[in-house]
């Protein structure tokens, strides 16, 4: 992979699934990109607004989200370097969610017109970009299942596993560690739980020695146990070239973890004595 170029991780990502011809690589290189540095918490794509360009993440993280009942935020996905965050806007007139920077980020914008012109010239690139859109849909479906049917420990473990595989697919997180500027509230809104509950879950993953979580730096200490807790299978990500054996060495000298020993959060009761549960 040619590193250090705005298109490097995008090309690397596309070719992890299927190699591109030299002509198609050049078409990617020739896209007229406008590079912009953004601070954290900056809205990039706005719900309900028409879009005329697509956004490529070069560095940093973004997240998509919706607000329920006015002010309650639900994070629906994270975006990593190499991701196009809004390819559906090529053909959908309005955006149905909001995309915001998670900490400082470097983004590249390219007009819909330029992308469509490129795709008209190459059926292989049309298939590759269509595949990217389908893969983002698969991620969204997995997030629905994650928030809807897994407990809080498994939800966070699954998100961490997913992020690790996605980062490794573009040459990052090679040592099963990465820095991500998410707050405890970001973790809570991604898992659909309260901030207090998110803190308990993070502390428990530390207690089990599954992860090291120091401020915003996260390192997986026992991939096998974390993936087992999350019920994680990366098939939905379609990264066929991401060898699962690559994740094993970090576990060789770490004993198996008894997940049944996990400490469950205390049960809260309302004024009437009824049990209040958090998933």
C-alpha cells in the first residue's frame, strides 16, 4: 500500500476484498478531494438536509447518531480511517441521521458528481462502492442486534472487537490497541445504557483483565475471551483477508477467563419497590 496519501487507506480497504486494476486505482487517485481539519464535536452530515458530497475519513473517528424523544442520543455506528461515511447520499435526496466528529479529525470531501462520473467509467469500482454500502448496512444490522439482544457487557465487548477488526483492516491497531477520544457518555450512548452503567461495565472488563483502558487508550489483553463474551464473529464485516490467526498471539500467555465470575451491577429499585433494570 502506498502510504501517506489521502486515498491510501481507502485503496487498502477496497483491495482487502478484491484487487483493483491499475486503471481503477488511478481513478481513485484522480478524485478531486478537498481536505479539511475539523475539531471534535463538529457536525459533518446533518439529519434532514440534502447532501451534494461524500465524506472520506482520513484520520480520527466519526460517529452517526439519532436523537430520540428530543434529546436522548443513540449512537448507531463509528467510522474509522478509510471509511466513506455517507455513500447512500449519492442516490438518496436527504440524510436520515447525523454524523459528528469524535475528537479532532481530518476529512476529505468529494462531490457526488465526481464519484458518479468515476463509477460510470468502471463497473469494478461500481461493485466495490456498492459493496462498501452493503457492508455499512451489515454493520448497522449487527448494531441493532447488539443493542437489542446482548447484555451491557457483551454490547461493549462487541463494539471493541468490531472496531479492532475494522482498524486492522486499514493497517491500524496492529498490537490490538488503539486510541479513541470517546467519553464515558459516548460509550453509554453506543451501548444504549446510562453513563453510570457504562462505567461499571468498563471497570468489569478491566477487572477480568480482558482490556487495559487508560483514559482513551484501549488495549485488548485477551482477544479470545473478549470475543467469546461478545459472541463476536467478524463474518459480517467481510474482511476475508484479515486472518483470525493474527489475533491469537496476544492470548498465548494469558490464562482462560471464567466469564461466569463477572460481577453484575447492583439492582436498583424505585420508590414503589419495583425493580428497575438496565439491559
